[in-house]
C-alpha cells in the first residue's frame, strides 16, 4: 500500500506527488499515463483521452503535450478546466485532479519545450499534414508529414490543480483524502474523507 491510515494528509500528498514525478521521468511507471477529461459545450458531452505525463512541478502543475488542432484544445479554450486521472495498478492508488489549464501554443513556453524535449521522430506527433480528428479515406492518409518539422501545432498544456483526491484501495477498508486550494501559491488544505 502506498497510503496508510497512520499517514498524515500532508505525508500522503507528498508521497503521491513524488510518485507522479517518477511517472514523468520513467516510461514504465504507471503514472506515466494520465487520462484527461474535458467537456464539449457545443455537443454538451464529456470527452476523455490518455496523454503522457511530461512533468509535475512542486505546486502540482502537470505538464502535457498535444497537437493544437485537437478537439481537446478547443474544449479547453471554451471551458478552461479539466480533470486528470492517474491510476497505479500495483499500489491500487487513484489520483484525481481538477485543474485550470493554461494553453501554450506558438509562444515562448511551447518553443522552450519543443527545443528541449521534442526531438527527431517524436516531432511527428505534432506535425501531421492532416489535423487530428479530420475525416480520411484511408488510415495511411494520416501518415504524411512536412519535409521540415516545426513547432507550429505543438501545444503545451499546463494543468494547475485546485482540487485533488487520493483513493487508496485496500480490501474492505479503502482510504480517501481530499485537498483544495484557491491558487497555486497556497499550501494544499486536506483531510481524510469517507471512501
């Protein structure tokens, strides 16, 4: 078990953030992958997809990459908030974040990440000639790229959490904590809650 009943809420929070940090650095760690849930106001429906956890800061801000032409970016521009879900199968720990999302495309932040972290074939994920979600005749139609890769469609999502829940599954005695804060400069305030 990753979280124990004898832990203080602050210890549980620190443990979870450290595990999410490990996930951002280790491609085999369960917290490497995160589900991002958004809401499409036009269709009045939620959407969820998997992304790669690229980084988590001390304040809990999670960094994700995507193509700026995706539906999720339009949904985030419209609503501004998202939910993130991490699942650690070995330790049976679920972490849910509610976050405000800052979108960085064609700016200094995106350019810095593009130059420092996105190299070679990885650039293909953000540069296809056909935008994600466009209708195509054949799957191969989506596998065309420009001769030179640029950061034009590369997008960095900075997910700044304002609420976090941690659920440790433990047989018949699950453990759950909830944390909140009004802004990222504040310390998290959290307590145990009934699972």
